[in-house]
C-alpha cells in the first residue's frame, strides 16, 4: 500500500469575484416586464424598469457569489 508522506495541508481557495455581472437580455427583459406590470403598466419610460431589472439581477448575482465563499 502506498502512503502519502508529504505534510501539505489542503487550502480552501475562495472563488474569484465574478467579473461579468451583465445578465442576459432575455432575463432582463422578463424581469423588466414583471416590474412594469407591478407599476400598473404606465406609458413611457421603459428604461426605468429595464435599468431596475439589470440592477436587481446584478445584485442577486453578487449575493449568490458572496454566499458561496
């Protein structure tokens, strides 16, 4: 039987912080639509819901990353 004779300790490496926090277009569109619906579907300013959806998805990705370390 072979034995491992080195005293190397296993080190836990932390996952690198995500570098791409840009959610895909379809995911942003789906959430933006939900947000728009929750705001009673007002006319105009669709960028409000789009930017909010992007922001919420990025924050969600960071929370998932943070809880994985």
